[in-house]
């Protein structure tokens, strides 16, 4: 997983939801690394990639929840105008 952003702690709730949905830990990190992020109403970050959404706290230190949207793209379309331009350097600076 060396090419993935791995500095996020997966909470117990996140792991349970991922397991229940059949999502691997690698997929969770792929979503955080390659997904399109936006700020949620509660101030956290939401990452969406390949039908999977991962919700984190505002600092992206903890992954709180995982949602499998499957082939339903309405969630991504609904937030198309709300994407925040974030990249790996943002996370590196935020976590250091």
C-alpha cells in the first residue's frame, strides 16, 4: 500500500461498516487517496471513489464511517458542485 495515503486511523465503526459492506481496508485507503473530497455539513470530510464513500473528521485524522453506494451515482452528482480541491500535500501539511 506504499502508494496510498495511510496516515488515517480507522475507527472501530469504520471497520465494522466496511466489513459489513464487503469493503477491504485497501479500498478504504484508495478512497481517501484517490477520492474526490468535500466538506460535510458537520465540518468533516467526505471522500467518494468507485461507489464508496469514506467520512473522516475535519483534520482527516480519523475515518469515521464507510458507505457503499455501489452503482448509484446520484450521491456523487448531488455533490458535484461542492468538491474541495485538496491534494496529498494538504494532508501532509495538515497532519505534520
